[in-house]
């Protein structure tokens, strides 16, 4: 029998979710409420939002506070400005400013939205003090301040003084011990800090995978590197009945078994690890499904010459960019045995139409199996993008907004942003 996976901290999270410390018990009337959101949305060269999914996901939490008569101070980051400094060493404030989000936010909420040109400074304090019920104040990018990523207590304290209630609704950043996601919670009494509706949904659905999944559980893993998924793979050997492996990470497993993979992406330093994972899966009676055929190209290009060959017989100078039709059939049959499905990572370079068939076929299968009664959980930026591209998002049980945070939670790691509220 596989060991139960119940680290003490996850038990703490479960107890918190089952407690009474939820948004619906708070009277927000007349209160200034700080909400940490994840508005790290993509912007084009015209500073227009190209995908507002993260903003829309935060709307239920925001609406509860507004409907309850409260005012809101929204805190978020955008990009990685500290790592993208200009040649003169200064941050490109125009490129990473949250100001383009003001008008779209007003349209989504129907509320009056103000913008503070700083984050916890004089402008923030003045505007926060004058907020009326039903109004919103959006602060400038937290990551303009080095103190944010350093987890500086003074910076966190300055942010905390802006409101009387703190809500963390940014699951995507919960694995970072930053000032606005973790340290800030220390300045609020237990009854005045809580998770938002999105954060609760993320935790409840991930916890369902860990502790309440209906067997059989089939995990689908893709993406580029085995090294990115080692922790999750190890956990899935204890949780899953079957693991489907596609994407470029499959080539490391194929090569570890002596296959010829041409110029396909591979992690040569992880070959022994791939063999060990296969060995452990066999011992734990977990079925590993690897691709049997692959769509190959003579260059990484939409216009490349393409062929379909056995995955262990890829010619030199050719690279695998999608799973082939036989693999799609095998994976489909595996997924159709599932009562619970976890999907993280695409099956190929789905952004190019020539290599999208594998990923979109798996998306269709997951959606159809969900329609037949299975529970499906999809997480990771590329997987979510693929589901959106397929037009099947509404047919999935739950789509996670957290990439790294979701992976770390499923691996059993402590998420600082969660622990700061749920306790230890």
C-alpha cells in the first residue's frame, strides 16, 4: 500500500479551510481592505492587456468587499523589474507600471478606481485615507521596491498601515516569502487576515488531489524538462495509478532506455534519474506511459519539413516537437480509465499549428472524460494556455492560476504566503 501523504503543515491548511475564518463572516462596511492580487498580466507594446484572466479570477473576492460596503487597496506585482534593469541601472517604470490596468479594472468592477504612483509611500497613504466605500485604490508595482522580494518587515508594515483587513488572493505568488504576500500578514490579528475566494478555491482543489482524489488517478505531465518536475514526479509515484509523460521531457526517458532521439531537447545529466523514476514506478505498481511515436521537424519552425517516426528512431539533425497519432491513442486510452485527472505541461510545441495536435487532442480527451464524471485539475501556464486555445476551459473541473506555487503545494512544500495566514 502506498503511504498516506499528510505533512503536518498540510493538515494545518486543511484545518484552516474548515474553520470559520472566511470572508463571509466579515462585515466589510466602512473598512479599508487590503487585497493582495496577482495582476501580473501580459501587456503588448501599446500597454494593452492581451489576457485579463488573472484580473477576472480576482473579481469574486473584490466584489464581495465592494458589495459589503468596504473600500479596497489592491497590491500586485507585474513582471520582474529588478531583474530587467536598463543599461543605466534604473528600472523601466513605464514598461512595468500597473497604471494601464486602471481603466480595465474600472470596467470589470464598475467602481471608481484610483492609482497611487508609489507603493506604501506618501501617495498611497493620502489616497487610502480618502477612499470612500465602494472605491478602489491600485498601488504601483510592488517589485519596484527591492524590499518586496527581500521580505523587508518595514516595507510590509508600511503596506499594512493602509488598511484594517488583509486578504491574500494571489495563489500564484504564495510560494514567495515576499513582503506583500507573507510578511504583511504578521501585522494583522488572526481574525483580520484571511484567504480570498480564489486562494481558497486553489487550496481546496489542490488538497482534493492530495487527499480526496477518487481512484484511478491519472497524471499527465509535459513540458521541457524532467528537472522542473522531479518533485512532482516523486510525489505522483505515491499518489497516482498512472503517469502519462509527453513533451520534450519524454526524450530524457527515451534516451535513458537507449533510444535514438536525434537533436531533440534532452537533459543528459538526468538520464540516471529517469531510470530511477521508472524503477520506482515499477516497484510501486504505477504505470508510466511514454510516447511511442513523434512528429519530428528538421528545424524549430512552423514551416519546417515534418515526419512521423517511432520516438526511439529519430534521425540525426531532426527534433521531436509533438507526440504522434499512436501516442495520442495510447494516452487517450490511459486518460479514459481515470476518475481523477491532473494535467501539467503540454505534449509538444502547441504554439505552432504544425505541432499542436498532440496537446489539443489531450485537452479534448480530458474535457470529454470530465464530462463523463471524472474530476480534472489543470495547472501551469502552458497547460492553461493550451486549454484556453482549445476552447475547452469551461469543460474542466478546475484550472489553477498558479504555476510554481501549484507544483510546490502538490509536492508538499510549505508555501510562505499560505502559512502566514493558515499558521504552522
